């Protein structure tokens, strides 16, 4: 499956953005999906994930209550709604797909994901 992330941009602190991750060559419904981010000079970190069934979501503590992950299987797309953005949210955001068998569990570990999108830059100004 190929993943194409988009929706990044420059926004002021307190603003919102919605990232999209469109899948091709495979059905996103057959994967657990995750979002990760990487800031300059830092390691890639987990942001959010959603199970194959869509029934379970998991968030990093730093974004809990501000970010929401969702999936639209009919559009073969996963979204990350980001509200109340902070300068520390500035990073390149990546979507990823995990071919796990379970329909209700997710992983927060990057190496457990099998496919990655190219990343989209999010910059939050103070």
C-alpha cells in the first residue's frame, strides 16, 4: 500500500489543521493506522493510532485532548485533526500502516509499522 499525507502548513499557536493520509494499492480498512512526527534534531515519536476496526484510539500524552485520529474506509483515508496547536507541535508528520491481525489493538512503536507516507510539514508559530 502507498500512503500520501497532506494538509500540513503554517499556523499560529492556538490554531487548527487537519492532516489527511490517503491510501492506494490497498484497503486502509485492513490496517491499523498511526501518525508519528519528527522535529529537527529529535527522534520520530508516536502521536496517535487507530485500530483496524476503528473502535480503539490511542494518543501520546502530549496531544491527548487536542488531537483526534479518525478513519473513513469508504474514502480509504485516515485523518488527524489537530486543535489548540502549540509551537512544540512543529514537526514533519508521517502516517503509517500496520498489518497486524488484531482488529482492536494498536502499536505506539514505529518499527511495528509496515508502510510509511512521505511526511507533511506542520509549523506552529508563537
